[in-house]
């Protein structure tokens, strides 16, 4: 369970580090990655809430999480391939991080604290 708690912050940091350019393309990519991140949050919340005695439900959620991790790995690779050297540019990363935060605000599974933090960072 400790690995699960660490996964989301690592994903967010990874995305910010591998962030991107081209306004409409950046927005599109941010929405796509944000959607995957949102689904990950939802699965992690369900895993935390599930009765530990429900082994079938737990296994099902763990399988979903594993599939989503594979999907996210593919998304990050495609992102890196698409933007290449741009991901090393501070301004590019800032733009992508901004668009990702905006995209994440539509996630119903986002915690109130994260939502408040993202809203604050978007206004800056």
C-alpha cells in the first residue's frame, strides 16, 4: 500500500519533468495524460477503500492499476518521442505543467487539497 501512496506524486513529478510545447498539442496531450492520471487516482482510492477480505475485488483493482500503469508508460514514451529535446526546456515544462493542472481540475477523484493547490498554481 505504501507503493500506491508514492505512485501519484512520482507520476506528477515525472510528467512535469517530461513536459511539452505547441499550445493545442500541449493541451491535447495534457488532457490525455490527465485522464490517465485521474483514472489512476480513482483506482487507488478504490484500493484504499476496499474491504481487505475482498480478495477478488482487490485483485481486480490491482489488475486495472497494472493495465493503467502500462498505458501511462506508453503515454510518457510517446510524449518523450513527440517533444524530444523540448522536454528539457524550462518554459516548455512550465506550459505543460500548467495545462496538466488545468486538465486535472476536471477529475472528480482529485482530492480537495490537490484541487486547491492546482487552482492556486494555475492562477500564478
